[in-house]
C-alpha cells in the first residue's frame, strides 16, 4: 500500500520548486513551499498576519540530552523571555537519546536489512514518513530509478577440469561464460595488444599505468577478446567499475591469482573458462523529504541515508544517522527559526548502491536553488568506536571542531577518505557547503553483526547536539 502512495507522488518534489522569492507570500506557493496543514491548524485561532506558521526568530538554547551544561556554549543564545506573537507557543523540545535509540531499534531490529528497492527499505521509508508527519511536517516522497549491478557468482576455471579461482566481476560487466586461450596483454596499452589480436581468447591485463579499467576492457574487446581479466597490481582482490556496459565479460582478479596465471601462460598455452554471473537490474526507491517551509531564499538540508547493504541490519550504518535525523526534525519543529529559511530533512535512499538518492536530489536542483543553500549536514554511522569525526567543507569542519570544543569534547577532522563516500559528496560537488558527521572505526561495518546492541547512545546525542550548534551558528549568519 505504501508503494502505491509513493507512485502517486512521483511528480512531486523539487522539480516543481521554481518559485519567485521576490513575489511575496500572496502568490500561491508551489507544493514544496506549502504550509504544512498540521502546523496551520495547530496555530488557530485567528493567527496574526502575515505569516502564521512561521513566526519571527526566537533564539533558543541548544537542546541537550546529556548532563553537559549549556554554559559551555560560547555561541551566545538567550532563551526568549517575551511571549511569542503566536497564540499557542510551544515549549522547545530537547534531543532524546532514548527516542533516537527507539528509531534505531525500529529500523535495524524490527525492520532489519533495508536494501534499496526491496521490502525492508519500503517499510523503513514508510516508518520515516510517519515520523516526519507526526511532527507536523509536509512530507514528500521523491521516487527515483537507477541501475544496479548484482553479482550472482563468478569464477575462473583452469581447463581441462582444473582449479577454480575467484574473480569479482567489474561493475557493468555483462554476464557470460567464455572459454578460450589465456593471452597476456601487459597493462592494456595499444602496444601490449598482440599483433593478430586476441582471436576470441581471454585477455589477461594488469591493473595500472593510469589506464581506466573501462579503456583496458574496450581495447581488448575491440581487438577480439572474448572476455577480459584484469588483475590487481598488488596482493588482494580487485573491485572496480567500468562506468557503463561493455561488450564482453570483465573479471577482476586478486594480484596473486593474476601473477600465478601470468607464470603459467609464460610456460605454454593455458585454457580457461571465465564465468560471470552478473545482472544489471533497474531499481526504484525513494528519498523521504520533510520540509519546513520558509518565505525567503535560504535553504538548509539535514540528511542521512536509511538503506543498508544486503544481509546487514544496518544498525550503525545507518539507522544511527536516520535516528538522529528524525530526532533533529522533531526538536527543530519546536524551534522558531528565521522566516526566510526553509529546512529540508531528507532520508536518502540507495546510498549504498552509489549515493543514488543524494545524487538524484542534487540533480533536480536548479542553479538558483543550489546557491540558496546555507549548508547540507549529513549524518552517517554515528554510534560505534571511540573517534567522533567531522568532515566535508573545510570551513564547516573547522566550525564543527570548534563548537565541539565549546561543548567540552573533541571532534576529529576526517580526511579525504570520507570525501566521496557518503551523501554529502554530491552536494559538495555542486558547490554547496557540506558537513558530514561520522564515527569511522566500526569493524562490523556492512556485516550481519552491525546490530543495535553495539551502538553508544551518547555518541548520537553528541553528534546531534553538535549539529544543532552548527545550525544555530549558520542560520544566524
Ligand atoms: Zn552509510
């Protein structure tokens, strides 16, 4: 049932987001800027004009769920002593680590693995949408489709009847079973291709030389190879992507396997059978978007991916980030924020398959919208290990480290290894300031053992509190 609802809202979100900020509130607002109905009814009766749902900014003390005193903040904020112009002012909510852990349990324990395009992810999207809805937000489903590469099992056999060796198909390799003579082709440069071509044989090429896997594969296929094996230039398995479909099966080999085959081929003809059990499938999944509409041009986005890898319950990765996202949405729904500011809370789909959700979101922003972003904050893997890190744009990383210090703890700067590995990356690439919160040391990452019992709720509270401090700083700019 949820899926039908999702399909119905396919046309909704940001493509429709072409408003004229100068036009003022009398112009009918497009869907993404519409005032949430719950918020509108909650502010009855007879709210003062012109903007009942979005009153003026009231600085608020950053909520904390730990015992750390707010006195450690040097971001000077004053709780408002004067009553709001709204008839029914609400008390400001406080981040609750207990509530966050309830979300973690719901996602990682009750639902379990949340592979994009499969039932777990659908249930999770439904759960997240329900939570956003209960906080009074306008909720959108942003459906998208992408191509996924699935390996059902691949190998190399030495013929006749010889040993079976492991190989990992390169992403976008077609499936197939090819038998032929092994032909060495160096690192796949034009001068490494044998004069008579491969004549249906199987090309064995070493990684390296600054030549892309795709170019090595295409050159060999063009010269008549029936399949291509690319072996690592060091010990260890080789995983890689061809970017898009190529004409012949391509397998990545461990460096040792490759060396072994090279030695055999140097002693005489070697016959092999290459089997690639790959499949390219179309997947449909969704970003779940809660919006707090503003009247002006400034936009802020807080995001976290809710999908997991196959078989993993995705407790730390990334029920923790999703839980903090939900809690921040709840807490911020009670804040009074600047009138011009629109906040998006986005639970991204299909991160694990290649940041598809965040890419899709960014692709649908026009140039003006991209420039309107104050920042994008991304929460990914928060609850395990003793290092709590921040990364992304240097400016925001420095700010976050400083604010953590003010809160009495140390946030470590994350290096370039996080740069392309989570949903902040497409935003950064589009010129949007982005910050990622991430605890890097989790040995159960992507395993069946990524279960909620290993998560430290205090980490979630710290990252959430830091995010709130960053937001407060940014929106005051
Ligand atoms: Zn993740």
